[in-house]
């Protein structure tokens, strides 16, 4: 299965993402007032993986890595900073994150290993600051709905 084979690759991706986020933060402080790239990076290995991200931005960075088949991510944002990292390894995993425009900063990491892992997460507030969700196994659903 994809889970065991790709753990080292996934870890390398997470490490690189962490370095990129640190670099992005340095750029934010060094270039205050200047326009900054709103990055979305997608890496997919496997078949029938889908990503649909709609972003209106005042800074956003989304990193997505999908190993396996039929993994799905939908993220609609308006932003207000936000940096997300999504890693899916397995089969038929899904993430939906909407953010009804309440962020003033936010960093989240979602890692799904396995089969049919589902995460639905609607809004952002101080409870979801620096949130890390790790899902392992099969047929699990997590619903987080925090609002101001």
C-alpha cells in the first residue's frame, strides 16, 4: 500500500514545506508593504486525485501532496494570512476546508494515511491556530466547525 512506501517521501515534503514557510515568514517581515506571491503548490502521484482550491487572498500559501488513488481536496478561502499543508497517502481520502473569512493568521497541517479518511473543517478562529490533524487507518471522519 502507498502508506508504508511513501512515509520517507512524505516526511521530506513536510520538512521542505516547513523550510518554505519559515522563508516566507522572513520575506513577510523583510518586504512589509510589498506584493508577495500567494503560493499554491500541488504534487500528485497516483490516479484520479483531485484538488479544487478557490482563493481570494491577502497572503495564502497552500501545499498539497497526494499519493494514491481517488484522493480529494476542496478548499475555498478568502484568507487573511493562512498557510496550510495537506498530505494524503492512500485511497479515497478527502479534505474540505471552507474558512468563512475569519482569519488574521492561521497555520494548519493535515496528514491522512490510509483508506477513506474524511476531514471537513469550516471556519477558523483561535482554536484552530497552528492546528495539526493526523489521521491513520480507515473509514474515519473528523468534523471541525469553529466560528467567532
